């Protein structure tokens, strides 16, 4: 598989928040399987990138002169062609301007990140190009982009400065730095980290000017100032002068360094803003927020909201003043005890884990990349499945797939082959075509980019060969017209007849991508001789479906005659061969439950009217009153009601999945191997095969679930949460397939 290639273009790689942001982002995206190339004027982080296998090109992207920008234009163009770049991600004004010009010629996907606010006056406004999508590192920068550049809000993705919490950790004692600069264990170390540039080093300058006063007020003080830039030499000279006057090495100016984690680790108090402050928080340090943009003071829960609004940069906060900064530094050392300092450090680190992980930063960027890629083309997907037959399980599949596609990419146009298309389309708000109108089907196939077949158990002949042939014929028609085909979260089998197995093998082998909802389906395909390498086990899409609000769920219960919040047990049955004895015995089980546990029984019709007929048969044989959901409620409404229940008893697979989605324990009766598979997956009890069962044993299991419900809920939380994540992979694979050209066969071989 060709990995997506991304070029990160920025000014340079010396110490700075944006620079560190790019380094961490490049490393995390590399870990996630992307191929990253970086272009910049270079700096101290070059070796760190190259040690991670990330190629770096030196390009004078930090120069505003016409000749240097022209040079950068041609150099970047060659890099983009040579490296076959898919996405260019600019991280500063000059790289953004040059990449914007190149995009007209090379037609790559262009994304930028706004790390700071720029001067937008005069001609400088036209030196800025934000690309197709913009990533803002804070909400106030998002507002700045809208107000100053009229960037459409839907094209802005807000992210954070992701921090490597293992690299910046309280476990690090800073011993390496202490040894290098002869710092004793009893010394109080103040650390400041930033670029030493005119527009960044205000707090460093104030610390240096206040050094003598700080030294008088704080016992055994040492000050470390890390970073290089255009005012470093001046500040170093001032520091040396102070050290000479005091006859000791009070201020240590390190210059540009890459071991910032070790420098931060030896501090007792840290001063800084933005990424440097976040790294100190991750290291469990007491942080004083102070920078060129403003001042917030000692970081704690009182200022958390204000700090996060501006990405800890102190924009639109009080002005930074030397006397206030000096006062708070002295207070931090002398008035905050070790226990309180540790609590503040732990609070800051917890904030990092919650809001500022490197993984979240990378995922935010990936969302922007995928949206930008999708903007280049509006894809058309045709869905084929058992839709529009009043089957809540299959309609839940439809809603899940459709909503997941739209969440991931609104530019994907979806059309569905369905029964009663006008009624079903109006019910769910989805564009539908009659699944039996040959001319309409041919037109829909010709107009699509990809056929999505699924989900559910479409490829089986237990119900009929006719339905199997129907779904296979839609796949064949799509391949005839040269369309991509994806089997989406399918459950395969059982396919019993030998001729049908041969037919499935022949047709399915031509699919471009196959995702399956369980391992047994993959085994069944392999047993048929399907060797398609693009077959992946994911999960049923219904695990991602969201139900209606609780208010609507309670209203539905009221509609069927149940008031308040009673203890309920749902029962879901379907018609099957030789079911009469089972119906009578199930009625006895339901009566037993009502009489011995005090629960109410609610029958759930997953397919109207068929499940309603069977449910009413059971109800007619019961001694006690029961209730039924029979009026064709939507899947999200049924799931909402199930979410209010103590447990469910079910023959239907998607009733079990609805229950798992809502973390409601279950007991299953098996009419098909897929029911047994999912009961084992959820670690939930079986009442037995509908032909071989023991209702007394089933009642004992029901009683155990009710008595130990929390235990069963915990089992579901673990498994269902995992299945939800796997189910989300289906739509991501779909998008990748849409974005792959026709030569991209076997693109899923590598992951």
C-alpha cells in the first residue's frame, strides 16, 4: 500500500513552540503509518527527525527576500515532485504563501496550521495562504482567522499542542542537567524556555533584570534560561554581567537545546507560555504563565478556562510586568509548600492527559487532511442491502453506515437501493432507489464511484438462493461498469448449496475490499476458496449508532401503557421452523420472571409485522399482562427503550447488539450460529438452541443477571467499547478505497 506522503513546511527547526509542535506531530504521524517529509531552514531538531526516519530538506523558508522566496519556490516544487507528496502542510506565513503558489501548478492537497496571530494589515494580508483547511491551535486563533481572513468556520479544525507525556514526565529528575551545570540537590532551580527572539523573550528579559532581587529573596537560587534567537547574545551578555557582579553562576544561558525535557525536569518552578508551559505541566512542575502576549500567573484550576482559551499564550490577558512576575516567582518558591506544589504539578499533568496528548493532536490533523482530500472530489456511493423491509436490525445498519459516512466526509453522496424507496427515504431522510427497478438500478450503478454491499448477512442461502443471487448480481453489475466494490461489515453464510458456494467465491473474489463483522465470516470465505487479500475483520456498524434521548424513550413506554421508570425486561423473538413448542415454553419463562422477580415484560418487534405475530402468540399463552413495541418504531427509538431495561432476552442478533450498545445485559436463544458467536463475544449466557433448551435453566440465568447486573454491565463495557472502535474502521476503509485510483489493487495488504 502506498502510504500517504505529507510534506511539513515551516520556517526552521530551532527551539520554539511551533517547531516542537511540528517535530512531535511528524513523529506521531509516522507512528500512525504516514510518510512524513520536512522542509525548513534547519536547526537543532534536524537530527531528532532524521533519527526517526523522517527526511529533512534544507530550504530557506525563514527568509522574506524575493530572491530567497523564489529559491524556496523552486526547491519545494522539486521536493514535492520527487517525494510524490499527497498533502502539503504549512506551519508559517512564508511557507504557506509559497505553497499556495505551488498548489496552482502541482494541484496537491494543501493544509496549514495557524500557531499564532499575524499582522494582517496592508500587503501582509496577501502574503498569507491558509490552504483548503486550516488547523488552529486554540479557539481564539480560530476566531482570529474568521475575523481577519474570512476563513469559513467549517474549514477550521481546532487542535492542541500535543505533548509526549513519557518524554516530559515527573519520573525524570534532571540529573543530567544538574551534573552538566554543577547544580546541587538543595538548590532552588527556576527554568524559563522559549525562543530568544525580540517578540518572544520578554519574560526572559524581565527574569534577568530581576535576578539580583530574586537571588536575595530565594535561598540557593539558580536560573536556567533555554533557547536561542536574535536577542540571545544581548541577554547572554547581560546575564554574564550579573553573574560577575554577584561573583557566582546564578544565571545559566544554555542557548538552543533539544533536551528540553531534561532541563525542565530539574526545575522547581517554571516560567513560560504555550508549548513550553504545557511540557512543564506534563513534567509535573509548578508553572507561572508569563510571555510577550500577556500574564496569567501561577497555573491552577482558577485560571484553567482562561488559559485554555488562548492555548496558554496569555493573549488578551493582563500585561506582563517585571514586578508582578518577580513577586509571583518569589511566592512560588517561598510560600508554596512541597505538598501544595506537588498537587499543582499533578493537576497540570492531569490536564495534559485530558486535553493535550500527542495522539489527539495527530488525530485532529488527520481529520483536517481527510476533509481536505475529500474536498478535491465529491464521491458517490451506492448502498445495496436488505433495506426498507421494516426490519429494525437492517435499517439500523443503514442508519449507522449513512451517519458514519456523513460524519467522516459530508462530500460523499449516498444513494440506497431499498424496498418502498419513497416511504423508506422519507422515514430516514436518505436518497433511495427502487431495489427491483432494473433501469433505476443500472442508472444508479453507472452514476456511482463505489458500490457498498452490506452490512448484515446478505450472502447466505438459508432463507433463499434468490436473495443471494440478487446481491451477487448487483456486485457483478458494478464490476461490469468498472466500479469499485466494497463488502461492508458483512456476515457471511451459511452458504449451504455447493453451486452457491462456487458463485460466492467467483463474485466476492473480484471485490476491491471486504470488511467482515466477525472472524467466522472470514473463515467461511476462506473455506469457500476466496483468497482476496483485501479482507479485514472489523465489527457491525450498529455498534456506533446513537439512540434517541431518554425523554423520547420514556414517551414511547407511555404510548404502550407503561408509566414512570419501572423495571423492564425486553423479549425479542422471530418466526422460525418448528417454533410452536418454543413459543409455549417461552411464555412460561416470561410468567415465571414476572411472578418471581416483579419485572414487566416488553416484547420488541424488530421486523413488523412478522415479529409482532410471533410475539402476540407468546403473549396469548401467558398468564400475566405484558406489553409490546409493535408500531414500526425506528431503530434509534427501539435502542433508546432497550437502554431503559434491566436486561433483554433475544433471538434477534441486532436486539443483542442494540443491548450491547446500551450496555444492557442479555440472554440469547440460538436459531443461527451468529447468535452463539455474539453471545460468546459478549460473554453473555445462552438459553440454548430453540430446539434444545431448558427453561428452568434459562430462568436461573435470568435471575443471576438481575442479581449481578453490574458484573454483566462491566463485561459489556469492555467488549462493546472495543467493538465500537472496530466498527468505526469500516467507514475509514471506505474513504481510503474511494481515494485510491483503479490501479490500487491489494492496497490493504500493508497497514
